[in-house]
C-alpha cells in the first residue's frame, strides 16, 4: 500500500529549509513506498508558502484559507492524501531515510489504525485515571519490540486513512493544539482498533520548536494545555465512579489552587458555548 506524507506548517520557513530535505530523502527510498509529500500550511504569515513554491515545486502545497489550528490542519492533509496510509509529521520532526521499512508490514493486520515512530526520548504512551483526572503516565523506557500504545504521536505517526475517516479525524474541540492525538487514540481503541509503537521507525523530534514562547505567550500555552487536559478528562468520564471522583477532585483542585477556576471557565466556554 502506498503512503502519503503530510507535513504540517505554520510560520515554519526556517524549519522547512532545515528539515524538508530529509523528508525528501526518505521519499526517494523506494522501500518507504511514499507516493507524495504534502505540506499543509495553516495560513502562515512569514514567507513559508513563497519558499515552498520557489524551491520545492514537486511538493503538493495546500494553504488553509485562514489560521485554524493543528487538528484542522491534520484533517485537511489526510482528506487530500491520495494513499491508503498517511504519515503526519510536525515541521520539527526529521525522519530517518528508512523510517517506514519496518512499519508498513504492521498494516497487514486489519485491526491496526496507527503506528507511532520512535523519537528516542520516551516510549509508548500510557494513560491512567488518577485522582479524578485522566493522566499521562511518564515512560522513558524504549522497548526493543513493537508494542501497543494508548495513543499515536500526533506529529510522528502513520495512520490508516479509512479508519481515520470513520473516526472523524482529530476533534476540533482541542483547537488550537494539544491532546487531540490522545483523544484520537482513545476513540480508536474504543472502536476496536490497535495503535502500535515501532522502535525501529526512527525520527528526531525537536520538541516545542513550533509551539513555543516565540510564537505564543507562555501563559497562553499553559492555559490551553490545562484546558484541553480538562476537556479530555470530561470526554472520558464514562461511568458513575469516574463522575463522582472527578467532581470531588475538580472541586478540591479549584479550592487548593484558585487559579484553576479560570481553567474550568475556559473549558466550560469551549465545551458549551
């Protein structure tokens, strides 16, 4: 099965120049079965679009009509991809030249929805219900064999397009960024699909090279992260025990940390208004 590679871009002129050549090197490796490279530009205000047009005419360029945010950008890329398998790469992710060679055979299993790549810093994701909230359990152990993960890394994974479409893609509830990939993984697993993590699929990820204090105020980034974490928890309060546990601990968090009341209001506004 052929593969489309979708690179998400927002004001990424410097990262394009640095990282896109590595993507194209992987494109030329026939064992990766890459049929096209797509860059979805989320209405950049730098000269990213002009740079791509002038230097990479072989790239399929899609420019959003306005700045939407990450989940919509990814959904657009998958929608426009012509292949049955779609890689999504953040602009700050650099793939090894053979990064898909050990990945593609996993899709012989019809239950496989996604395969996450090995970024080298931490292993497969694990979620736990803890003190009334859905939490990420830290995991810096890199397994030697392919294994299940609770969610696919949003900016360094490959997906089966047909299942992405059945699931409705990434939820715009989490715009502009953070936790949309975790939500997608939860929905995929509930639908009976597998999310895998492949240690031999090597990529380098310069974390927070796109979402950082140069582009956004740090207070805004932190608020969005906390708000979306709360929204993710709400989407997974799916039984009475979790409901009462969350309600108690939410009240406790607001009492002990009054600043969290602002996060609660942000989540309520996003969810219901």
